[in-house]
C-alpha cells in the first residue's frame, strides 16, 4: 500500500485547474482549502436533486412490480436487464452495455415438508439454493434435532439414516449463516439422509428464509432446506419430551446447465482521466421469491440513480463514474468474478468501488477498506453528507460484488444503513418494495452520488 | 340496573363471618375495612403461585405442540378437548364436563391465487371462513381494485364479471374487519364473480390473515379470500398505471354438515352459594392454521390455570368459580350461544363473566361492563393487582364468548393486555407459542385468578 498524506492531497486541490464548464460549482470559487469547500456546492446540488422527488423509489417500484423476482437463470431477470439497459440509454448514460456472464441455473420446483409423527402437519419450508432434490416420493425419516455443529458431532452416532435439523438460534448473520452454508456438509458426514436448518433470522411470522448452500466433494450431496423458527423450536421441544419425530421431505430442486446473463454497465466518461474509474453498484439478481426490492434492487437502483443525477445536473467528473449492476450475486457471485476477469487489465485504474447491498434504509455513512491516506480523504468527503446524517465513514467495509476486485487491490466501500430489520425480510417472500421508504432511499442515492462524484473528480487520484 | 353504594358493600365485608378453614388468609384478620384489606393475603398467594413457575405457558405449549390448530370440525379440536377434560379431572376441578355444541364444519381444501396478467406470479392467499369454493378450474377474471366500499359503489358499473379486490388500509381491527366480513356481500351486489380483501393487519411479512365472513341471502354467494398487504398494494399500483390485471382464483372450500363439539367446563363449587357462579374463560377453538396459541389458547389456559391455582391453594370461595372453554368462537360463536341456552335458567345467578381473548400479553387490567356500583367494587379489587401492574380497571369491555350472556344481563369483563402486536399474528400461521412470554402469561393467570376469586368470595353478590 502506498500512503499519501492528506495535506498533500489537499494542496493538490488548491491547484485544481481547467475545470470544464459543467463543473461550475467549484470553478466559481476562490482557491479551495478543503474538500468540503471545494465540493460543497456540488454535494448540495446532488443532495437536493436526490431529495427533490421519489424518483429512485418509483424506479425500483417499477422494476419490482414489472418483473417480479430476478433469480439467476430466470426469464424475469433477463427481461429486467433488457429494460434497465433501455432505461439507462434513455437516461443518457454512456457506454451502456450488458457484459456477458455465465450463471448457474438452479430451479426450486415444487417442495414440501410434512411432519408425520408425533402428529401430521405441513411445515412451511424453502429449499436452499443449490440443493439437490429428493426422489419423487420424498425422503421420509426420523428427525434428529441439534442446536449446533458441536452437538451434531457429539451425537453423530444418532444421525445415521435420519434427517438432521440444525436448530441454531440467530446470533448474527455472519455467525449463524454457517448452518445454512455448511449444514448439509456436516449432516452428510454424520450419515444423515437430508438436512434442515432453522431459518437465519431474528424475527419470524412462520417465515422460511432461503439462501445459498454448499456441498463438499468428499461428502454425499443430501437435500438441504430451511424451516421457520417457530417450527424448529417446536421440533426441538418434541425431541426434548422424548417424542419420536418423523418427517417427509419432498423437493424437486435441480441444477440445470449454466445460462447466459449479464452485468449491466453504464457510465459518465471522465473528462480528464477517462481510463480511471470509480465503480458504484449493487447486484441486480435476487432470490426466486419476493421481488428482491431490498436485496438488492434498492442498492442497484440507488447506484444507478446516483449516476443519473450527475448526468442530469451536468456534473461530469474528471474520472469515469461507472454504475455496475452485477448479476448472480445470490447463488454464485459469477457476475462479480466475471467483472473482475473482464476488467483485469484496468483494475490498477479502478480508483474506488462503492457497493450498496445492505438495504436502502436510512443511510449513516460508509465503511471503507483501503489505505490510511485514502481513508482520511473519504472521511472528509463524508462530511459533505452531514445534512442527511450519512457522514459517518468508518474503517472496514465493502460488498460481496466488489470483493473480487478489492482482493486485487481496488479500494472498496459499502454504504452503511440502519439495518435493524434487514434480516427480517432477507431471502423471503416479504422482500418487497413496501419495506423501503422513499425518503430514506433518496438519501441513499444522495450519499452514493456525492461519494462517487467527489472521488471521481478529485484533482489527485485516491491513493492506494 | 340496581345501584348499590360502595360503602354498603364494604360494610358487608366487615360482617363477613363463617369463613371455611381453607380461606385462612382473611379469617385471621381483624374486622376488615376494605376489599384490599380483606383479600390482600389471598391475592398475594394467588399472584405468588402464578409467578412461581411457567406452568401456564408449559401447559399451553403442550396443548399447541400436541394437537396443532383446533379448528371447529377438526379431529384436532376434539382430541384437544378430550385431553383438557382429563387434565382438569387430574387437577382436581369439580363437575368437569363437556357440554355438547353443534358446530359448523367448513373445510378450506387446497386453494391458490395466481396473477396472470400483467405477469404471472403466485400470490399468497387464504380463503375466508365460510366462503364457497370455485369450480375445479377456478375463477379467472379481470381484477378491479378499490380502496373502500364507497369506491366500489362509485365504480360498481366496472365490477360486473370481475374479481373485486377491497384494498382497505388497516385503520383499526374493528373498522377494517368490515371488509372481511361484508366484502363478499358488497362485491356480489356489484356483480363481481369473486372478491378478495387486503388482510386485516398493520404489519405483514407477505402474511395472509383468514377470518370469518358472511353472505347475504339476497346476494349471490361468491368466493372470498384474503391476500397479503404487499400484494394488495402491488395490484393497486398496477391498476393505477393502467395495466390490465387478470387473476386465477382456485378454492376447494366447502361447508360440510355440522358436527358435535363441546364447551369444556370445570369448577370449584362455592361453599356458601354454590348456585351463584363466576365464569372465567376463553375460546378453545382456533382457525385452521398456526396453533391458536395467542387466539385463544392463551386465554383459555390462563382462565383454567387461574382456577387450578385456587384449587391448589385451597382457596374455595363462597360462590362457584367456573372455567368455561368455549368452542367455535371463530367461525360461528356456537359455543357461546349454546352456553347461554344451556344455562338460561341460571343466568340470574351468573355474578360475573370474565373472558381473556386479547392474547395473554403483559396484562394491564380489565374492561368491565356492568352497573356503576359493581364497577366501584371491581375497580377496588383491581388494586390488588398493583404489584403486577394489572390494576387498571376501566369501564367497557367483555368478550365475544360472554357476549350472549352479557346481553342477558350478566356483568362482563375482559382482560386488558398490551396488544401492540396482536394483529400481526391474528388468524395467521404465525399464531404460535413463541409469540407469548411465560412471565406475561403468568401475570395474566394471576390477574384472572384474583379477580375471579375475590368476586366469587365477596360476602355480598356483585350488584347488577
């Protein structure tokens, strides 16, 4: 990492010259002494424009109403991408294109879980992404409930031939999601014929949550599904009372051959350093239920709208600002990997990548991963967002889609929001537009716009 | 109504004599000056016993885990009643019995709603109780969305041959439920072929809510179902954008011949006035989804446990305390009507009826319907519940199951609780034990026990 003292960067700002007519905000000012001074007016214009209406919310509403979910491999997704490409063109973005990505094509099919003993009852469930299916007659077996991987290991002699339910209470997403991702591996190693997890959520209205899971090449592939918190706890109690529990799991899930999808890209080309790029985006794919309004239609549209606002306001920065709507984040990350590979030669000129994938709730600032010198700069840019309370730029942050290019050295940044209820809706049927607020979403647009624009326009490139 | 001044009642208390050995709490005191003095120790004993453990919550857990929902006409319900009768016997309650009630037998069958145009998508739904079904191929028709009965009337010329969606936002349950109950009548009168409502709830995770509905003998019977708030709003937006909306509704619902169920009754017979009765209870039936833990397994078990505690503590009151678990509140109120009819000759000696059907959340007090003189007395009894914050006894209140006997002159009372989230779970799959708290439920037991015991034991009967 190279370090560049903040003072040096700031002195460079004072030397800024040759601003194009479009960037009138700064050019009419005297020699500037800080980023806040230099970009105060541009920031105000972007914020005012973002908050002037509910354009972003309306666009997201249209996207979600019109196409429904946008799951990798679905027609929904590709038709949504066609629409976005056309809209970006009509917005006047430049170099609008779909960059091809080969994505997995997992299909859920019909699925069900029935409690057979001690009494019969249908249990709401969702197969987990990538799971194999069952035979048409299903897997009928006794159930073993465990609270943790440790307990599964301790009771592995009881697991053979059974269906294992991993009933791990929600601690944090990062911790508890391990049961979703790794649960089938652990259960298969213990000899289970299928595995269930308690949905990864702190709140439930009998709501199953789907999500991606993995197999281990050295363990059998067994069907893996999520049930509601309520039922996981009920089954736990039944086991604790010594009742014999039997369930019947049916899943038609299968993985079809990969299909082509696209990362959607649109730009405002930099007037001075067109080859230098600030990337801002979210992932445009969703799970196959709900409409992916929060995860991550909102982040995608916020990033897109941020760039559209620059265009509408005539704010063309020194460097290129590129909105990227990655495909297939949810069950493959193939869009992120394809972007990295397609732009491998350009990554040294990727100045910053900003992702929004935590829901477009009330924004609080950003999390930044990069050098200390760069952090000082982006933190100062953050002060331009005080008016909307989004000025808290912290160390550490990024996003799944920018992860692959961050690992190649590109500084990364994630939009930070009030996420209290994010995991109530995450990967469920309830991820719909009504969970978001037009004003909060507009503030996210403002935050993304100001950060992306200023970093792209700084006289000196953000140090690595 | 006869009015009896509080002072007179209190003077009667001082004259209380001949207390049986079981009621040692009061008998060891000097001449009493108030209800609070006379019953302070008994109240403390009941409260302490209720809060000593999670017995009520455990009993409710067992009920709900073991039998699932308890819908009228189901085997589940009758097996649950058998179990309760046996448990009440082993608790030592007296005159334990099931009083026969003929109940409706509506069966949901399989059901689905699919959006066909402008795009295809399955929409979560629940048929409403009592609705007719569709033909096997379903009803496929254009959709008309309205916000209110007024709008339906104004646009009735557009409704003919269509499916009408009544998308009325939640104002209060009492107000908004009209659309569920009367929606099919209004839609049929306008010529609609089926009707849908937005579920009656202030919060949704794409959660449909069922409930009872009515037909008008002078209007055609059309299928009537509830959809999630999220989808109702989406369909509203589609209509506002001028899109043609078409849906396919399939419902196998049918009403089978009435079947026998039971009101479950158990007592502690009064030592002085066995013919005078204080009734306390809830309804033991539920809808056919979830496990009816909140509505109203909780109220039923709380009332039952209140009486069991009196029995366990040897607190036999002057009058009979009778727990009644009414059947078929949800879709017929037949249990309440049958109770009234079976006990018509005894209603003059029904001193008070106390119902818990608002969820056994944190109790705050009671709502009382009766004379001013009686109100003064029950309000004073309420002060005995200060320790658990359930001392706020207000005017007005009762319950659906005690409604028929209240209309015959029996003073009525409903347990008041913190009900913020009641309608999040109401009539959904999410009405499960985990929504309740053991401590709060124990406090409900305490409140019911103290109120029922003291009213049953007062030297003078509660004035009408």
